[in-house]
């Protein structure tokens, strides 16, 4: 490939990836990588894309999208070497899938708004795909277990809600949350580690359900709350200086002072 071009394209990047993996004159580190070893990098790059979006930083978003694209080409190159599939196969497959999933754009169906697409057309087309692939007909078959835990729970809850399996009111969810809190407290009192783990998991699941019922993404909201906590804790450090010699009362008083400003 030409390493002195003014502007590169997708074909150039794919050629670069092949060169890095070349056993003759490639990069020793890149050559050693497998699907498993680069998987954590792929996940990390996806989160960095999300972070750039949250910060509304277009320069960083451009950079992180490039890093994520490179990861996709990395996986495709390994698959090509194993004669499993190529990047062209990936592009062909996803294009055909998106055409099939948008009959309101490329076919004779109509959609009134985005919610109509998500709740009706999208789910109908995915169900057809599932049946054509001879999968079982369980409602939750299409929810991938590979998602982060909060997002996984959110997807499961949204899927079962479409069948009518949901609490009638938000107050019922609050009541269930109180119930799970009591069960966790009882498990802690009994000092049974297995029960503690189970009840804590149940409490987290119902807490996630609260977000689902409020049409909030629990993954995003927990991240937002954690970033807010970081801002406030940084402000406590600015307020008190070195925290190693401070008491918990001093830190909590500082927390109360900075809370209204952060």
C-alpha cells in the first residue's frame, strides 16, 4: 500500500490490516493476536465511542470511531486467514439484513413514527429471521447474553413487557423494591453468603426494572450517576486537600457543602 497518500480510504485501511498480519513482514504483536486476545480491546473501543458522544467531542468521536473500525477489520482479517469469512462478507450480510429489517423503507410497509418502527416492524422482521434460522420460539431468544449486565436486564425486561408480563403501576415496582430490600436485610442478618448474593442480585434486577418502567436506560443512568459522584468527590478533595488524615465526619460535611455545586 502507498504510505504517502494525502487521504486514505476503507480499502487502504483493510490493506494496512493485512500487512500488519503478514507473517513475512508484518508486526509481531499483531500477528500473535486472536479473536480472544483482541476482544477486550474491541469492547474498550466501543465504550470510548460512547464516552466521546457523551462529552459531545466530535474530534474524539472521529478518532474513537476509527479505532473501533480498526477493531472490526482486525477481526475480519483473522477470519479471512481462517477462511471463515471476509470483510466483504460482513458488509454484504449486514446490508442484506438492514434491507430486510426496513420494509417500510425498501418495501411496501409503512411506519408512522420511530416507536412504530421499534415496537412493530423491527420486532416482526427479527421474528421472521428467527423462524427462518430454525431457532426455538422463546420470547427472549433474541436478547443476547453478551451485553453488559444492566443493559442485559433492561433488554430482557422490555422484551417480556411486550407480552404483557409487567407490573400494572410504578407503585407496584416501588413495593417490589421494598420487598427485595427487606429480603436482602434478612439474608445479611442470617449471614448466609449464598442468600446474600441472590437477594442482592434480585435487588439490582428490580432497581433496573424501575429504570425500564420509567423508559430510562439503566446502563446510561448509572454511568451518569457515577460520573456525577466523581465530580463531587474531586470537589471534596479540592475542599479538604489530602484525605488520608481526614475523618469520615469531615469528609461527609465537605460532601454536603460541595453537593449543591456539583
